[in-house]
């Protein structure tokens, strides 16, 4: 290739890449409608509606229901949200009723004592919360 042809080829490649990048930016750029003002409006943190604790990104069920119900001043609770989204919740109370069966006594957990280990000492002296 001659030098002029090589320059034309590089200019063509470079301009094609620029055009492709611009088209990609135009067609993939979505406007962001979530605003921190929504948090102020509802009195809820961003994580109430969004999967991410810091807000933004995909919405969880409560956020989806809030948007679907035209963004009222209050975010529906989880049960209301699931109902608004068409999820039917049923509970079989028999599943939660004691059957009268006896539960065997749990066996004692035997551990090896590591007297010199500070973590073992701390855990053995920890009285819980």
C-alpha cells in the first residue's frame, strides 16, 4: 500500500469507530428517572425500592409496586407490593401446627480445647448478645 492509501484507510477506520461509538452511546443511553427526592417524598431509604443499598439500578418488589401504582407518597409494604404485582400468597396453617411428635434430645457438641488460642478463649467466654 502506498502512504496516501494507508492514511485514507486509517482515517476511514478511525471515523467508522467514532460513528459506531456515537451510535452505541445514543441507543444505549437511558435516562435515569430515580431521584433522591423520592426518598425524601416517601420518607424511605433508597434501599426500600432498589436492590442496591445505595439506590439506583434494578428495583425490588416494593420499588416495582411503587412505580406501578403511580408513585404515591407512601411505598407499599412487601405484602401489598406482591399483591399489586399479581403474586398470590397462601398459607397452609397445618404446615405450622405442632404434630405432637417428640423431638429427640440434641447431643452435646464436643470440641477440642485450644487453651492457648485467643479466639477460642474469647468465644468460650462470650455470653451472647
